[in-house]
């Protein structure tokens, strides 16, 4: 019998078995038996090939899923980073105020900083934009309450800081005229003018950081909240056992079934409940009313929150609470008296949609680290304080 051409009888051919590990060895030898091994396995043991194919397919699918997730997160990060609001730089003139000296308006004077020591009991910050009609009524009630307020038989010391948010009417003149006609002492009524409109959140944030009070409250210029409830907020905030920052939130949550809410328009109430639903989804669940424009802080809380604010629109209250929660500040919600006042600057449908977008943006921006609140540094300071 003729021998097969090209092969000697002593040629050593690796043994082919059904062992898949041996099949792998074929791939590393000097022989080109890859196709032979796969063909052999497929004839004798097709289940091994099927298992290998399924594993490869699963790995490919997982790889694609991972790539899609990474790409999706990158897109979300880019979108949020693009649309997330940041405060504009403060103009030099916005660091000053004017007051009434006798019947005259003073020259511009420098405003204090929140890092300064408190020099009086209470500061009232009033953000105002085109408020010539509603402001005098609110100021009359506010000044009356402050003048009559006594603690332990002593009159409290106070100031009002009106932050004019780039008004196009005579809001500044109306405020100064009120102070002059009502004999408010020099420096007790101050007006700070923002060069350009920033939004309610921007005006509040600016004013809160430039007050002298041990306690600081911001109150809307419309006078919808009964200012005498400031005493209730003070009573509750002093009951909070914390030296790490305290907040008392005026709340209308108890009024949901009252005429003040029930008689509002259907669309207004639907938007209100929609916002509450979003707040619940995004983790603000312990506060019944986040949007009431009547909130009191001690000086420590203001210093921990407002220098780190980003949002300047209507939803800024939520960022205040988010930062307060992240830093572990003590919070209490206090029922107040409230009534609807005509003349709101809010365009209901447009601003409600913007508030929803801003709410989502705030939460995602903090999750991705786009927004920072100084928590790391303040946490270190807190631990150092505890050790002392």
C-alpha cells in the first residue's frame, strides 16, 4: 500500500478529543486545527458549541447595554451641565445700600457680610420687583409688628432690607418714602438695588447674605403671609436643639381644605398638586409646603446655605431645603395665616413648567456633582467643633 504523500509514518498528530480544554490546546500548538476542532465538536458535541455561542452572545449584549448606559449618562450629564443655572457675578454697586437720614436719602454705604458677627436681633429681607402697589401695605404691617414686639419686656432690635430686583417702576422710591414718613430710624430700613433682574431666588439669596441679624427671615412683598406669625416662627426655631443651623418654615399645608385654597382656580390647584407630586418623587417628602415665602433662619443656617445657592427662579426654596437636608440642619414647619393677594408676577403655566424643569435639574445636578454645596468642608468643621 502506498503511503500518503506528504506525511511520514512517524508524523505525530495531536489527539483530538471531545474535551473542550484540549480543543483549546490545539489553538496554541503549531498545528492549524482550529477549524478541525470546531467541526469535530459540532459533530459529536453540538451542545458545547451552542453554549459557547450563547455565552458570546450574552457578553456582546451586556457590552452593548453597558455602552448604552454610559452613553446615556454622558448625554444626561452634558444636557444638565448645559441648562443648569448658575448665579451671575455680583456687581460692585450691589454690595451697597441706601437709607433715609431725616428726610434725605443717604449716599451708598457698604453692606455687611453673613460671616460678620450679628449686631441685632432680627433682619427682614424683602425681595421686590415692581411692587409700588403692594409694598406699602406689607411694610405698614411689618413695621407695626416689629415696633411692638418685646421679649422678656425688652423691645427687639431689627432691620428691614429691601432688595429691589431691577424694578422698572418706583419701588425703591416708594420704600424710602415709607421709611421717611413713618420715622424709621437711619439704617433700620435699607434698600439694595440689583442692576438687573435676577428672579426672586436671586434677590432673596443676595439679601440673606448681607444682613446683621441673629435671626433672618425673608418675606414676600405682597403681604400674603400675616407678619405677626414671625413670633410663632421664632418660638418654634428656638425649640430646635441644634447649634449647627436651624430653620423654621412658614407653612400653608394646613389650609389645603380651606376656602383660601379651594376657591383658587382649577388650573392653579392642579399645578400645585403636580408640583407636590414631583417633589415627592425627587425626595422632598417631609415638608408639606416648600414654596411659602415666609421662612426664618438662624445666622448659622444662612451661612451654610445661601453662599452655595445656584437657582434664582421660583423653585429656589427647594434648593434651600435640599442644601439644608444635605448638611443636616434642623427644620421645623410652622402653620401660618395666609391669604391670596392679587398682582402676582408669576405667569402660571410658563413658570410652573420652568419650575418642574428646574426641580429635575437641581436634583440631577447635585447627583452628578455639577452643583456643590461645600458639604465636605462644613462637615469637617462640624467634626472639629464636636471634638472641642
